């Protein structure tokens, strides 16, 4: 009877090992009632460990694996030289030289040299390359390259890109942020993309959204269906205002410019010609503007403009201007305007210096060979609104 009993035990042990191996290979979850709680686990790599082939069925309070470990759940600290694989959930801290993989939720923190993949949960995740959550995350994600989550409550910080369906927090990325719903803000080195933003977007080049309740700030372009405060050179707002305008200033520089934006802020981009110079006759301008005291027939347009005159060869002429221009709408699509300007120029040519006769203040040769001057001027023109 003793021999039969021992043989049966051996068979059961072998069967358990086979079952555990099959579960690990298939990536399946393990029922909570099959877990053996409260273990301290040491190992090299599955199944060479104190839990052996039974590791996929075990819950550990403390686990150390020189290469990689497998468990049903973790309830404390887990360390792995390469990877931790948890087939159910984790409550505690997971550290891995390369990656952590938790099929269900995490209540704690994940630290990996390369990547963390998990079902979601509470707590931060730190990865050298990427964090990928299949479900909702309540906490922060920090990654050298990318963070991906279905829903995120907290912050996503990535060297390249962040992706979330519903973000109740902020995104910070070196290149791009992508989200459907954003409740705070997006900050990206190049582009932000969202549907509805109940906050603001800040991008080095372009912001794209449907509705923005805060500001859109971009180095070049903002695109939205509705955005009352876009700050960029070009702002293509469906329910905003756009105009083509012709302006002329005190030095006979005439510009054809596009003005585009929302109810308040707008961007300016234009090109033109100077009828006074002989060499530097081609002009380019870019800037920002704002509408104040809006009424049916009157408003005040204020603009900060940076412009240049060039012959595309030698010499330089740069001008920064503050314009204050009362505007009168003589039709729903037509506006005339004009007003004083404060101008600061820097140039290294005699033609640029003598373009203006009277200066409030001059600086010559104090910093370098360039001439600098401050003077009052004027500008005026007409806008065709659309």
C-alpha cells in the first residue's frame, strides 16, 4: 500500500508540473482559489526555483529571480534580473532589469529597464522604453519612448509618444501626444492630437483637436473646430475668423497677409514688397494678434509682428513691431484699420539704417557692427474676412 501511495503522489506531482507548464505556455490566468498564498520565492529561471513547476499557481510575498520568474500573483516585492511574469494581479513593487508582465491589475509600482505590460490598475510605472496598459491606469506612466493606456488618470511622460483614449490628467512627450478626451493639458515637442480638450494644448509645431476650452499654443499651426484662444502663426479654426489683408507702413512696405484665429487670438503670416529700397525689397512677416472691444462695427486690433526685408544676398534688416489699430467694419466681410506702431530695428546696411529718418533712440557699435534703433511709425490697410 505504501508503494502504491508513493506512486500515486509521483503521478500527481508530474501531472501538476505538466498543467503548470501548459498554463505558462498559453498565457492563461489562474483562479484565485488555486493559489497558495504567503510564499517566499527564490530562483534562477522558471522552473529552476523553490516553487519549481508549481510557480504559475503560487502567490508570493517576496520573490527574487536571477533571470526570470513566473507566479500567479505577487503580494510584496519581486525582483528579476530579466523579467517578471505574473499571470493574475500584483500588489506591491515589481523590479526587472528588462521587463514586467502582469496580465491583470497592478496595485503598486512597476520598474523595468525596457518595458512594462499590464492590465491596468493603481500606481506608477517606470520603463526605459515603453509602458503598455490594456485597461485603465490610475497613476503616472514614465517611459523613455512611449506610454500607451486605454484610460489614464494622472500623467503620461514619454521621450517620444503618449497614447490614451480618455486622459484625466496631462501628457508630456518629446514628439507627440494622442488622446480622445483630455481633461487637463497636452505638451509635445512636435504635435498634439485630441478630440475634446478641457484644458490646453502646447506643441512645438502643430495642435489638432475638435473642441478646446483652453488655449492652443503652437510654434506654427493650430487646427480645431472650436478654439477661442489659439496662439500660432496659422490657426485653422472652423468656427473662428480668417482674413486676407493688405497693409502699408511708414516706410512703404506693403504686405499681403493671412490672419487666422478664434474670437480673441489670431496668427499672422505674410509676404510683400518695399517700394522705397533699391536692394532689400522683399518682405516677410509673422506674428500674433488679439481683438479687443469687439462690437458690430468696431474693434481694436493689437499685434506683435516680426518682419524682415531682404535681397536674398548680403545684408540683413529685422524689425519687431507693436501695432495698435482701431478697425471699422464697413460690411460683414470687409474691415478697414490703421493706427500707430512702436518699432525696433536691427540692420547691418546703410540702406536699412536710412530707411527711417527719425529715431527715438539709436545704438551704434556698442555690441557689434549692427545698427539698432527705436522709433514710432504707423500702419493701415484693409481686411477681407471669411
